[in-house]
């Protein structure tokens, strides 16, 4: 074998050719000298083809020994390993995530197979092993059970992030009898007709659990969760009559997915709220007028309502903001890109949110959403993502119809623009017309709207150039007045 011949010829360790170990100084000098010799011989005019082939193979092997990957410091390599398992990153983004059954968490098992160095390093990083899923398809798989045991051992003493298939809970809980004290992030996903999930919570204390995601699938089995540190809760497909009991007063972040909105009233200390509607939602009868007094939630600062796949022909926003009073709401995100109304059915948004200063709107037609501007008169930052006529929300004639000029305190206006979205003369004109209203604008931003990875996406520079050319007249006028124009082609819009 070529590597054996090289190793014996220049006194190199054989392990250099089947691992990622770093050569010693003496070995580096020997390799450099041999490469000079081989390349000189390679250029001889009289060299035979067989020998030329051998030399090429030897040079390739020696180059692999000198590959820069071998010289990456362990601390940098460890960070790279962590990026292969995002849940292990404490970066302020992934640190609050809970793995799903669909997440690919195989990297901890792949990394140790590369070489001895990588195995030693990966086994020395408990964070790589602290997240794992228990899927239904592996209920009787001994290999899966063994992997769970290894994860528990190798992740010590870190807290665990676990995702259970609902049907797998009872079977695999036997593998984890002493670990509930370590559970910090827990997600339970189920299928319709699965057994009650109370069996995982009954008579158990979860002293470190801070994040919990439950999919109840309309279960009517009372479930009581004892978790004194629980702060972040996600509930899916759950009725107010389900008997779910959690320490409601502790919850500061809540994500409601197809779930009865009456649960919100129990969380008096809530700070962030996300409501995701679906056609299966348990509270889609928005024609019923809620209690006119409403429940005051004084600590909610951010609210996101996502109706992308939700109920058509109803007005969930008026229901939500009449049922609950968010007296300190700062950031409001409304995502409703697929719903349209007849002219006599436009939502009135008959409520007032004077504390909102950041507003993000995703919609199909401007008339479906424009009345929200009357409910949020003090907005300072507005983000617009409209499918059909975003320009109509910027400026509308007759001026009596709500549009951006209604926002007398607006400082930052931003737009999401896709590669296939046409920005015509009308958009350019309405943006220029805003100058007539003496608004306190300081910046205008454009964000590239990327829905799916597309091999036909235009290059980043062309996207920016396209906007600059199509909007040259209006943007030029704004910049002459000292307004900053900013382009974000790789960053998704999100309020801080």
C-alpha cells in the first residue's frame, strides 16, 4: 500500500494516514523534503507512466496529511461540532429551542466515527449528547434504547432536551426513571388516538423543567404538571376543558397552536404571546362577542398572531384584542397572507393599542389589513409584506382611508420584496408622495423575501440593483433629505 511505503521510507507514523492526528515537527520536515523530491521526479521527461502514477498517489497522500483541517484547534473544532447539533448552542437563539421528531440529531453518532481525535473530542462535549428524540417507529429498536442510555451517560451533568413521540412515552420512560430531575426542555408529540400523556407526568416532579411543548390532540384526560421552574409553554390542539393544569402564574412565554384561547387568561404574568391558527383550531367561532370587560395582561410586550393556515372569513384579531387587554404591548406581528374579504366584510379592528410602537403586517390585499393602522396610531417602526398591493398601504387615495400617513410618529418604514415581486412606477410614486406629509422618517429598509430555496434566485447584488433602479426617483428624494436607505438581502426582518 502506498502509505506503508511512504511511512517506512521517511519514518512517518502509519497512524497519520488513517487519522486526523497532527504530524510532529520532524515529520513535517520529512514530508516537505519528500514532496520536493517527488515533484522534481514527476517533472523528469524520462519518467515512466507507472512511476508517474505512483508518485501522484504518494503526493495525494502526503497532501492529505498536511490538510489544514488537522490543525484546527480543539476549541474551534468543538464549536463546529456544536453547530451540527444546534440545540447545544447557547447563542441566544437555539438555546430556547426544543428538538422535534423531524430534527436530524445524528451528528453526535457520526462525528466519533471519523477518527480517534474526533471521537475523543466529541465524547468530551456533554452538550452534543444532551438533546435526543424518541420516535414511535423505534419503539422496539434495541439500538435506539442503547443510544438513549449513552446520551444520558455522555451528557452528564447537563440538563436534557427531549422530544417524545406521544405513543413512545410509556415504553421509553422505563429507560429514564432517574432522569426527570435533569429534564429542562421537553416536547411531546402525538398522533390522533394515542394514549393519554398523563402517564409521563403523574406523581413526578420536574425541578429543572423550564420549557414544555405539549400536543394534547383534544385529550380530555386531566394532566397536572409539577414544574416549579417552568416559564416557556407551548400547547397544541387543546381544549379549555381538557383538565390541563400547569403553574400558570409562572408562564412568561406562551405559544398557542390550534388551541383554545381561553387559556391565555390564566397567565397573568405573560410577557410574550404567539398565536398560530389552523383550520383545526378549537376557538374559531370569532362571531361570539367576548366579555366586554376583558382580561388585563399588563406584562405582555410582544404578540404575534399567525393566521397563514387559519380561519377564513372571520375576524380573530378583534376577538383577541377585545377578550384581552394588552396595556403594555410594544411589538405586534400580524401574519395573514392568504385571507381575503369582500368589501363589506373588511375587518374593523375595533380596538385600540396605543402602546404599540413596532408593527409588522403580512397580508394579501391592503384593504384586508389597513384598519389596524387606526388601532395603532403611535407606531414608530412599520414592516410591510404584501402579496398584491403593498403600495396601497403606503399611500391611499382618497386619503380618508387608513395608510402610512396616519402614523404621525413613524421613524422607520421597511418592506419585504421577493425576487419575483414587481416594483412598478406606482410604488415609486406613493413612496415619494409620503414626503408631502412631513413624517419624522429616519430610515427606509428593504428585506429580501425568500420563501423557499430556489436555484433560480437572482444574485444578491442584482436584487439590490433592481430596487435601486426601480425606486431611484423616490429613494433619491428621501436620501437628499437625509433619510437612510438600507438593503438586507440575507437577513430576515425581525424586531429585536
